[in-house]
């Protein structure tokens, strides 16, 4: 199983223990790595699996003035586009 599949399976087990699911809260960064890829995919799967549940995002964006990695702006733009589509 991939990391996303493992996370979805963990969420599913927790949801099964709930009496009344209201929603999810996710905190992630969109500068690169797991925050912009795995978190977006996880949110897409949550919206597909639990369409009536609310999904609250707490997103950390990188600073355009102080970026250590050259591709952070590209990851940010692509991740923001995916977040808008959700």
C-alpha cells in the first residue's frame, strides 16, 4: 500500500468508530513534498469517500522572499490549483 492508501485506511477506521461524523481538519504545507502531493490526494479521497463531511484546510504557503528550494513556487501554484478545484 502507498502512504496515501495507508492514511485513507487509518481515516476509514477512525470514521467507523464515530457516532456522527461532521468533518475533517488538515494542516499541511504546499511548498513541496508530502504537503503539496500527499495532502491534496488525501483531501480528494476524503471528498470522494465522505461527500457530506466538511474538510477544513490549514495551509502553510512558502515565502516568495525567502525560498530555499527553486521549485517551491511551482509546487505552490499546482497545489493551489488543486485546492481551488476541491
